[in-house]
């Protein structure tokens, strides 16, 4: 497959001519992936937006550049603590804006590294990588990849602990504003619990929901329906839709699934399970809460990663 530029696309896209790419997804959350180990290509926000355009470009929820950590200031800062983090996931949203982290994207990123022969990662082995949300450790399994996402935190901790809710969300399709909880997974999320699947389906996510107060760098918004019963055989189950910051509604959001499980688990209170199944339009991911080593608990996200196409920008 060859993708050609034309006069309607940004001039700086021409500088990427000849660059190979792959297209991949994790439960429908899809990405363009390029290998640029030594940082030879300057990929501008306009070029990213053009490539991710679903009508005039390749089409994707975001673009991931595989670059050696030593080539970026953010990566070099991480190498001091984690010298084995050779590779950095340089992730951009579909509008070209920089994002801290993507839970589905990090699985696809590691799968891409292995596919390109940039790393060797057999089943059962782990790889340490750099992201703008810090170091992440990704393990390969028979069914995909599991990622230690690190700890989750409240974005507005004083309000959350006092009231269980810290935000209000307005969304088209919901008759009244809904209370919500804002959670950081290295990137910001605001989680809204709904009563039933019909209400979830009626929520329109063509435009970004309005969140008050809005986290400093914007937020992703998850609308979640807990299963009834919530827990079966020791595992919780929820269904989610998401509007991603800088993208729009997507088929899945890995960090969003983690935030949604964290919020429902918090609301459920003492005795809530540590193991969760999160159904999204693109499939199902698993979220587990693991004891931290002399610190806060960590969140593990697991699910599939698939490459569906390869090509060259021309």
C-alpha cells in the first residue's frame, strides 16, 4: 500500500515521503505507527492530523512514533532511573496534539516493535518502555499484552474523598448534568456512572462533553454502566463509551477503562473486587488492581494488539 500526498495536504507532509508505516488497533482503538529510531523525521501536528484524517488520510485515532528514548528530552530524563527503557512511545492524538499515555496504544506499540524486529519479546517476557506518563512495563501473553499502568490518583483529591464526586458533566442526550469523578492514569479522565445501557446508547458523543471543573489539560470522558449483578465469580463487570480528548468518540480507551474501573470500584466501597472486565464498543479489556511495592496500588491493563496493514508514505 502506498499513500500519496496531494496539494490539499500540509506541505510538511511531503518531508515524510518514503517513510514506512503500519496500521494497528487494540479493541478498535486504531493507530498509525512509524519507526523513527534516531529522530530523523520531524512530524508536525498538521502532518499528524492529515494522516489521521479518516476521509483524506489513512485514518486513525492517533499516531505513534517509535523513537529511541535518548533522542527526546522526555526520554533522556527517564533513562537515568530506567536505563533499559531504550524505546519511547511518542504518541499524538488525531488532531496532532501530544498525549501523555494511551493504554491500547502502548500494547500496539510494543507489538509493532516486535513485528519490526526492533525488540525480541517472547511469550512471558517483559519490555520496559518510556512514555510521557513515565516508565511502563509491558508483558507478552498468549492472548496479547499486559501493561503495568502504574498507580491511579484523584485529580481533585480533596473534593473526591469528601464527596465521592468532584465534577459535573453536561452531555448531549442526557437530560440533566451528571456528577462525575476525575481520575488520573498519567493522563486525565472524568468518569460518569449511568443507570442502564439504554441511557448509555442515547448519550451523544459527537461533541466533547462539558466538564466542570475542567482538569488543567482537558480530560477524556467515560460514560459507564455497571453490570447487574456487578460482581460474578469474583470479577466486576462494566460497559463503557468514551469521548477522547483531541479525538472524539473512539471504539476503546485503555487508560479510560482503567479509570472507569477505578471509579466504579471506589464507589462500590469496601469489598469491591480487584479484577474487572470492561466492555467497550471494540471488544473487552481486563483491568486488575495490584498491591504496590511500598507504595500505592498499581493498575494492570491487558488485551489484544493487532496489526492490520503496512505501507509507505509517497
